[in-house]
């Protein structure tokens, strides 16, 4: 197992190099840089040149790539130009805000998906199953930004049930419990949208998985033994249906720490996705590049985690 | 398979009428799936609305009249008007043309690249396969939405003319999606190339190009159709998200996504929902419909599910 993990980690290196080249090449294609994007009219051309040489923006692209990539290897992601702080610090500051909505959405979507998945498999072709199937398709095809806007319009603006955006009420100096409630209110809508977005495909997955298990002989045996239907479904069938689903947990990794760019923008949630979107608009390359690499690493680690989890959950799978 | 390999002329006369072609069977299975048929009707409706609807509109896209600005839906303007007094319904239908077209063309590009690379990788194996699949790994690990947004920003920086932006977008969205299809096609080709008919093509001394495009790829069409259908929905969603952020299709060209960006203005967002809800519903309906069709096709074309 250890060997397998090490080998997979080593295999990530060429992929990461490829990704870094692609991302850097795209950013190098852009005319203009952070200095021009700021467009400060009071800045003289000499001053601009001076700043460029301080930031190392005056060097040719390939040199800049090697400097940047070399620093990355040493764990130095560079300094964000907009935040005047190391990229890793900025990520660390905001990533936890994204994590809050990410983890709640993960929890709710898995919970809802499991319950509906089990029951729509149990009552296959029933009216409930048909409704679920239709809802699954709707959830799978939701444009996230539109649903976010609709919810804000109806629940926040018209019904005034929730705050319109942000993470805490401005000017509210709440501590402890009050602060917690405030954040909870603000996070309700973004969590709801995120949950809706991922519940669809998850439900489908659980349903299929459950349908396969229910047809197995050992389920018939369990019923023949005279076990209660509840025991058969939740203990015998559900546990086995969960095995393939464990793999999916690994794939959730980028979603937890990567932030949801458009949603955070709409809900003015101070998460890392929001900061990332800003960094793209501001041409803050160190942050933009650094975070993109971070996202790619998360995806690769998530894939590895999925494979490892599968090996752990199902002893028939041998990882070599 | 192609005509010069099999003497089809003999077959034609002896063919029993009772036997359905695989396509007919698939068709029958598809029409039996209620949800898929509903999806199909919905998408046909969207196409008719967007491509034929504007011809019957009494309004003109260039009817700027400040007198009629920001009207709520009424008898003359069924979905109201925007801040320049333009009819929302007409704009929405024209926007649909753009959005649907971007989705379709982007998918065509995806299919061309994905199917070709997948087939080449599967057919030649070894070094070629390794090379293509490593590149695919890289593309798979690239975070797709951020890359799209960055490329959209690049388009803005390069000052690409609004009217030609949609072509760039089609290419970008199409190119970024090729990996899924390439993997699927490669998997199919790996099993297909070991079959007997491929030995026959070997014996006939056909060229590689011909083996791949005439004998292998046609056999993967069911897989390609399903993946392509689902990817149209993905492409439409990507385009609308980008346009919403102002870096996809930009005004004056209307697209569903950039019509929704009217919601960025708080007053419009709050008081004039007719500006942004209808195009949003169009995106939703289209993508649900396409997903329903895709799923129906998957069931219909899969030889394993016998109904």
C-alpha cells in the first residue's frame, strides 16, 4: 500500500509540470500585467518600469517560468500583489470560509442523497421514484449562478428570511453564540445551492448502487431468514451499497477546499473562490497561478484518495 | 461497415422484414422512455422558439425607444422591455440562437478532437497511447471553470471584437472538454481492434487511416452520441456562466448568460425580474431536456439493457 501511494505521488510530478506549463503559458499570453491592470494614471512610466523590475515582470517569459516553477518546488508560491502577502497566507486566510460552506454542503448532500437513494431504489418505478428521478435531472442541470440569484431574490429580498450576502452583518460586533448564529444565517443560502448542485448525481449513484445490491442472493437470504425489512435494507443492503460510494468521498476533496467561484461571488461570501475570481480580474498572477496549481494538486490528491479508500473498503481490490 | 468489404447487394434482397436494424431497436427503446421523450419535445420546442420564433415577432431588435424602457410584461411586450426599450422575448429568442449554437459547435469540436485522439491512442497503443493519455491526464486535472474564466479574461485583454468572440468561445469550450470522450472512445477501440473484422482489414491491406475512420470509429458511434449529447448541456452551462461574468459572449450580441447579468444591478435584480428570470429558465429547461435525452439515449443504445 505504502509503495503504491509513493508511486502514485511520483506519477503526479509530470502531470503537475504539464499543468504548470499550460497555466503559465495562458497567463503569459495576456497583454498587460498587474501594473497596467491597476491603471494608476499618476504613475510615471519610469516608476512603472521600476516596479516591473522589482516584481520581475520585465524578464522574458521562459525565464519567469523557471524562476516561478523553481520557487514553487521550494514551497514558495510567491507574494500576492493585491494582498501584499504570501500566496499561501492568503489561501490559508480565506480557504476556511470556503471550507465551512463546503463541509456543510457535503454533509447535507450525502445525507439527502443516501435517504432518497435508498428509498427510490426500494420502491423502484413507484411514483416517489419517478419524482426523485426527475428532481435528480433538474439538480444535475442547474446553472449554479441562476439558482443562487433566484434564491437571493425570493428568500433574501422578497421574504427577508435571510441576509442578502456576505458572511457577517456589518457593524455587528457579536461574539460567541451570537456570532455563530449570524454566520449560520448568512451561510444558509450558499449551502443550500451547493447542496442542490451535488445531490443530484449523488442520489443517482446511491440509487444505482442500491438497486444492484438489492438483487443479490444474500438479500433474499436475509429476507428468507425472516429479518425485518428495515434490518434487511439498512443493515445488509445499505452497507454493501456504500462501498463503491466511498470512492466518491475522495473526489469531494477539491470541492471542500477549492471554493465555489461563481457562488461565492454571488453571495459575496469571503471564500477563497471569490478571492481567486478577483485575482483573475486584477491580473494578480502570483495568486492566480499559485491557486490554480493548488486546485490541480487537490484534484490529483482527491483521485489518489479515492483509489486508496476503495482499496481499504473493498478487500477484493488489490492496489499494486 | 463500408460497402467494399461486404457484398451488400446480396444481403438486400434476402433481408427479412421482421428483423429490426440496431438503430430501429434503439429508436423504439428511446420512444418508450417517457422522460426522454419529454426532454426531446422540450428541446424541439426550444429550437423552434429560438430559430423560428423571431420571424414572427412584431418587434425589432434595434427598436430603441426610451419611452418604452423597463416596461413590465404586458400585451405588446409579452416579457417586458429592457432599459433601452428592447423587447425581452425577442432578445431572449435571439440569445437562444447564440447559446444553442455555441453548445452545438463546441460539442462538434469536442467530438472531433476527442474521438480522433481516443481512436489513435487505442489503435496504435504503446508509446502513442501513453503520450496521448498523459496529456489527457493533464487536461483532466486542470480545474476547468477557472481555466475557462482565465481564458475569457485573456479574450477581453486581447480586445477580441465582440462579434468574433463567440467563435473563440466555441473553440475554447470545445477543446477543454476532449478528455472524457477520448477516454471512452479509446476504451472501446481497445476491445474492437482485437476482433475478427479487424483481421479482415489487415488481410485486405487497408491503410491505418482507413481502418480507424471507416472500420473502428463507426462502431463507437453509440458511445460518442451519448457523451456528445451530455456535453452539449455542459457547454451551454459553461458559456452561460462565462457570459454572466461578462467574459463570455459580450453585448451587443445577446446570450442567455449575459442577459442574466442584468441581475448584477440591484434595482434590476429586485424590481425587474423579467429581465433575468426568463433567460435563466431557458438555460434550465434546455439543460434539463438535454440531460434527459442523453440518459434516454444511453439506455436505448446500450446493448446490455434488453427491453
